[in-house]
C-alpha cells in the first residue's frame, strides 16, 4: 500500500520503515495541507499529527485516500464528517503516554508551587542567592481539581494521592467505582472550581468541552489558585484566562497547550492582515501576553514527548495501517 507520513521528526522515519515493511512509504517533515497534499498523490493512506489540518478540501485533494492514521488520541484536526462521507477510515492512537503526560502535569505544578523557573532566572540574572519572593507552598493537603478522568486523569490522581493531596474530579462520564476505590469524589464544574487550590485539565476537545473554563466561571476559582492545562488549548477561553491572570485572581498557570497554537507556528502568515481573522489575531496577541507573564509557564505541546510514549504512538499507528491494509481496521472512528 502507498502511504505518506507527514509531521515526521528525527528518528520516526527509521522506526516506521521497520514497523511498516512491504508498504511504499514517503515521509515529509511538513504537515499535511493543500500545499503539501501533492506529495501524497495516489496514496491510499496518510499518517498525520496534530499540526496537520485535514480539512474537507485536503481530503478531496486526495481521491485515492482510504485511510487517515493520526498519531494522536485527539482528532479535532480532521474533518471527521467529511471523511466518513467520502468513505475514508480515520484511525487514532486511543491511549499513549498516560503516565508521561501525568508526570509532566506535576512538573508544571511543582515549577509553579515552588517557583523553580523563577528561581533559576534569578540566578541567571546575576542575583546569586537573593531569595526574595521565592517562597512557595507544599502540595500536601492542597485540593486538586481534576477535570477529565480518563487514563491520564487517573494517573494524575494517583500521583496526587502520593503527594498527600485531596482530590475532587469532574467528568461527563464519571467512573464512580474508581472514585470510591481511590478515595475521591465527583462534583460539577462550578463546585470543583470553588473548592480547588489547583485545577488541572485532562478532557478531550469536543463541542461539549470547548471553553469549559470561560469568562462565566473562571472567577469562581479561589483567589491565588493555579490552572494547569496539558490537554487541549480549546478547553480554556484565552481572553478569560488572561484577564484572571493579569488581574491577580489566579496565582499562576502552567500551559503545555494554547488555544490557536497552530497560529503561533504560522505567525508570519497570520500577521498578513486578513479582516476575517481578527479573532485569531487577538488570541495570538493574548498568547504572547501569557508567554511574557512572570506567573505563567508555557511549553510547546511537549507533555507527551518521551522516548517511551513516542515508541507507543509509532507502534500503534503502524498496527493501525497494517490492520487497515489487511481489511480489518483497528482504532477506527469512521
């Protein structure tokens, strides 16, 4: 089968060539788009990552396409409805790096609670051992609000319990048996925001979860509370977040994902003024405000990125493609 792989990084080509013997493979470092689609001409399958926007137009530009194997759990970068309409199977990696992302979540949490990043900057600025304003707080006995209790959320809860934190959670589909076994309770979003010292997001990006943290509820959070997001940028309304942080209502934020983060990659194109993209430009500006804020730690969507997690992603993706070629698709959404 002819397969084109987009968004490739160092080492992935060699691994996938080993995992996909017998296929005619092409590799591209750039994302799949209308501009790069000719590279996949005649391909029955493409593999993409979240940087690719697989729109209806992109799908239509590939008439031989029968399978999209995304190397991600999320699929909001793919026009699923159009793929189904065209008879294109979309396969995902339903779980990977659940421990990886949970550990990174606590990396952000600890950096904020103990001001580790600020302390390092203090030394780099030549202030030596001046410790003014660097006092932090213990995670022990603090209340952690976990929004989304899938595999990653459950691993976060396990780590939180090891730190001696109190845990409350919210989920559209609560796992009450798991909650009872692991000593935490579910509540609604307003209740969780009011009670939590730290809120961490682990929900997928769907219509129901878009802006789950927004202007109408963010001020319910405790004065000085922290917000952590290693899930999807669209879960948080950027304008509301900037207002809550710059006003001092939030004590800090740790973000591995941003609303409109693709525009940060293509900033020069966005800055070519287009009236219809005013909202995107505003979000881009607000993201830069977050980057410059002393109480914000931002990382470029790398919470998943460990050797172990990437191996798991590639192995599952290859299995999805091989299974499709055999006529028995795995992890298919359409």
